[in-house]
C-alpha cells in the first residue's frame, strides 16, 4: 500500500481533524502547526498570532481508496474559504485557509480546484482566499489536541 500525505488548514483543527479522519482511505491524522517562524511552537505560542503558524491537520491517505481531489472537495466543504484569517468566531492568522502541498501534482490539483470553484461561482460574490504553499515543517500539537473531539465524545464543534 502506497501512502501519501496531505496537509490542510481550515480554522480550528479539532473539527477539521474529526471530519477528515472519518473519510474512508484516510488512515492517520495529526493536528499541529505549520507555516510559521518559531521552532517547536506550542498552542500558547501560536495563539499569540505572532508566530505565523496555521492550525493544520496532517493526514496520511491511501490514494487507491481516496483521491487527493476528493480530499480537496471535502476540505472546501468543511470551512468558508472566503474569510481571511478567520473561521466563525475564531480569528487570527492561525485560522487561515491554507493548503500545504507535498508534491507538484498536489499543487497543480489544489490550484485547479480553486480555479474550478471560482469558475463555478460556488462562493460568489466572495472570492476564495485559500493559500497554496509548499509543505514546511509540521510541528505536532500537544497530545491533548490530538483527536480532541473524539476523546470528549463529540462529533463536531462550531465550525
């Protein structure tokens, strides 16, 4: 079985992780921080909105069971990609909509998906502000954040 990695930021990582972990073909998830300047950031650091990190979900998936395009469709259905540095009541750069790509093909597919959704007018009159950037160092969040909703018997949160 050949596994691939995908990394998405769509606001608070708790609900995003729960939704992505439930998809057939997603075999592992972890929440963490990516895209910032501080090594080994903590949740407290990231919440200052000064490290540049986004809250992200990194996942391993089996491309024979779920395509990257399907993951992109789910990513865009899980949050509002038209709000800049905000999801619902959560605001700050750590809540930005972002796709960290792990290969040139993932970058191509992510940009093509944004172009497709824009052409379809799915989010009109707003425009998609989702960033597409190369994967950087993924810093795993503290253990209490991993599978946060599942540990509390919850299926979703406010996002």
